C-alpha cells in the first residue's frame, strides 16, 4: 500500500512561518485523529499563538528552554505567561535538554562531542526544528505527560517561532531508538 501526502516546505526558516506551521499541525492532527501536540516555546509566544487557534479538545504540552540556557538560574518564559497558559489547561515542562544536557557540559569543559550532540547535529541536517521536535518529544515522554501508545504532533522551530511540524510515535530517552518519526508535515528548505 502506498500513501501520498504533501510535505510543506518554507522557503526560509524562522518565526514568519509560525502561523502557517501551527495551522498545518492542527490540520494534520485532525486528519489523523491526533489529540496531543508538543510545542517548543521558549518565551511562550508560540504557545499563545497556538492557543488562539486551537480548540480546547486537545492535550497541549509546551516545552521551554531549561533553566540556565541563556543566563544562570533564569528561565526565559515569564511567570505571567506561564500562569496564563496553565490556566488555559496547557502543561508546561521546563527540563534539561534531552540532546545536550550533561554531555554538552562535558564537551564544553574537556572538548570532544557526546553521543547526544552527534544525534542533535544529525537531526539538524533536516532542520533545527527537526532536532527541536525530537528533543521536545523525548522531554515530554520522560516527564510522563503523553500517552506513549499514540502518535503525537511535535512543533519546533529555528530560534523563535515555529517552522517544523512532524508526526512522531514517542519514546522515552532511554529508549531513544524506538522513537519513530512517522511524517514530516512541514519544514524549512533553508537551513
């Protein structure tokens, strides 16, 4: 059996694709009956944009940068935005990045590259957003907030905004190679 599906390619990477990427995610989720969306949103702006167009019937998980990503001891999403999203029923996860974490710390201190960094850089061959989509799926899986038996839609991007949408069968990070990227819905051509 053969399936024919479209992949949407953005001419350029970045936040100008956010609205279209979010709409494509919802459309594909509806077609597949997917109810869980994992969204990368460092400052909360992508999550707020998604909330504006999303019916309340979905399970939305937002994964932010880990504390200390830009500044020691600081989280980039404000408490005000975080609380607003939580009040709307969105789950917020702030955790160590699955594809860097301690491995990146060892590399920065002693040189070399860790296995998770090799995986991250390999995913970046598709796009930065592809790496983000896989990483936030691992983080949400490890946090225990998604049903591991069902596919999810992950939404990531390059710097700010969303430009990559994928359908993923999730796995926990200790079972990384069981994670299954089922479909690329959208991604930028410009890396």
